[in-house]
């Protein structure tokens, strides 16, 4: 049986027999039970979880403007 929980910030979490999923707009991402508990306590964490999962590099390339050789 599916359990659907919607939050005020527009995010939602779907819990079913296969696992947990966070839904934001048209984005759907499978998450762990730990991430589910974080989102329940602070729904704004859902945005950070999706961004971290979709990020190609583990660092912010926008802030990495200069080469170390330039110094």
C-alpha cells in the first residue's frame, strides 16, 4: 500500500513496498529511509538531496574559477 505525504513547500514523499521516493515538481528520486526522516523533520532538505544526487561533480564548479597555477 502506498503512503503519500505532502509538505507545505511543494515537496512530497511516497513510501511504498519498494522504498521511499521524494517528489518535487516533475522530479522523482529514490531515497533512503534516513533521507526520508530528514525530509519529514525539515522538508526543505528535499531540494538539497535532489541537487546533490543530480550534481555531476562533488564540488561547486562555479566557485572554482581560477587555476591554482595562476597564483
